[in-house]
């Protein structure tokens, strides 16, 4: 039996294995990103305006208002009706003198035309009111569009803010791992006690928990954006360019808001419609005049003595209400009250617009100041952490010193990211309260 020689061993390079795994991971991530859809803020606006249910509801309100206009026009057009009847008697009857008084059967056909001529101006007021309602619902659609766009922008920047927060927490988690490695190495050579390692491990676990919390917040933000836009699957967001500074004074912005705000314009239209309701109520005190024309065709078997085969007639009917239990007076009082209410609602919104514009401008100024402060704080915190961490490596700084520096850095970075995106949302909110958001997005 031949002797078996020593088994040949294969030498595997650990570094090459690590590089191969990383290359495969990066390749899969790159392929995944290549398949993901890229969404800009403008496209998110477009998708939201195409898919959101509130806009479909607003369009249906316009359709209903147009139907009401058709109904109002129908009230001033002639009304033509046709009616027919057939009567069968038990027997024909005649008088003793030979006159036929009741036929055995009778057939009647009638064509009736009714044309309103005057009703105190009610029909024209109803038609004007219907036209105002169409304009009001159209402005309502514009207002819904602006609200959907603002919600979409908030959700869009909410995702960007959540992504930035995940990036910050990942960097904090990495730094916590580095501190653990340093603490472990110093413990090995006896420079620190076991408590320093345990503290570093606890900080690493805490950083991991914060990262998981940020990832969960990102998922929730993505769900909200998908709900508003109808996007399905994975996608990437493009960070929009920063909005320009506010150049107009608050007084000019308020004037522009009163000109452009769809909800304020809608209240103006509703106020005019309420004034038409007063005209309609006053018409109840006036007489109404209508023309009626009737053509009748008859057939009998046997024919009665004074049978007439057809006849035509025209009637001019004047109706004047005298007493109806004070109903007209109550309707007029109700219409005047609704007009005063519409006027007060419009005045209240006018004052609210002034407050909203001033608040939006003040928020922008405050966030701009905070952003500059947070930017300086981040620069100082980054430099401080680098210095303290280097001192921690050589035992000059304690674990608490480096943890405190890291906490300050994370807080400053989070505050800066939050203020940066909040500033963009605040600028969009100013466009919303001035009624120029849709115009700016075109």
C-alpha cells in the first residue's frame, strides 16, 4: 500500500477575502440604487396633484356646482309636458231624447306648455348665485392644491431630515465603536480599568439604539410621502436648491396675500352669493306671472252629443302672495343674517392672514439666525471632539470627556440639520400663506 504524503494546505489571504466581500456588497448596493427611482420636489408635487383624493373631491364639487347652474337655467326655460288617458265605462248612456251622455270609452291626450315670465327676479338671482358657486368651487380647488403641495413639501423635507439624522447617528455609532476599540486597547495594557471598557460598550449600545430609532423615523417619513404622492417601491430624493431670501416687507406680503389667497377670494364670492340670497328672499314678496298653453285631443266611442275632438287654450296667470304665516319674512331675515355672517367670516380671515404672514416672516428670520448659530456650533464641536479623542487615545482625557464632546457634536449636528430643512419649509409656508405656492412651483 503506497504511503500517503502529508495533506497539502491552502493558504487563504484574509485581506483578499474581506475585499471580495466588500466588492460584492458594493456591487449589490450599486445595482439596487441603479434600479431606484429618483424623485425631485417638483415631481413629488406633480404626483401628489395627480393622485390625492382631496383634489378629486374638489373637482366633483365643481361638477356639482355646474349641475346647479344647469338647474337654475332650466327654471327660466319653458316647460312642456304631455299627458294621455284612456277611460272605459261600464256602459254607454243616453237621455230619453236620444242624446248620448256617456260614451262606452274615451281617450284623451294633452300637451301643456308653461313659460315663467316674471317671479320677482328670483330666477336670475338663482342663476347668478350658481355662477358664483362655480367660481367659488374653482377657487376651492386651487386652495386644496396649495394645501396638498404644502403637505407634500413638508413630507419631502421630512424624509430628507430623517435621512440626515440617520447619517448623523451612523457617524455617532462609528465613533462609539472607535472609542470602544481605544478603551479596550488601553485596558489591555493596564492604562484604564474595566469600567472604562464597560462605559464604552454602554455608549456603543446607546448609539446603536439611537440609530435604530432614526431608521424607524425614516421609514415613517417615507410612508407619509408615499401616501401623499402615490409612489410605490424604492426611490431616492434629490435635495432641492435653497429658496431665495425674503425681499418684500410684511405689509406688501399681506397685500399680495389678499390678492392671491384662494380662500379669501372664495369668501368674497360666497359673500356675493349670500347677497343674492337676499334678492331671492325679497322676490317672495312680489307677484309672479306665467303663461300656460294647452292643446287637448279627445276621442269617444260612441261620441257624446256635444263631443269636441280637439281644443287649444292660452292662460296668463298672475299670482300674488297675501299671507303664508310669516314664512317670507323669516326667509328674508335668515338671508340677511347669512350675509352678515359671510361678511364677518371674510373679515376674520383678513385679520388672520395678517397674523399668518407676520408669523411666517418672523419664523424665517428666527430660523435663519439659529442656522448660523448652529453652523458655528457644529464647527467648534467637530474640532473639540477631534482634540478630545486624540487626548483620550493617549490617556490625557477621560472617557467622560470624550463622551461629553461626542454628545455636544451630535446635538449640534442634529440641530443644524433640523434648522436647515425647517428654514426651507418655513419659506414654502410663507408662499402658502401669501397664496403664491402654486405659482412658485410652476
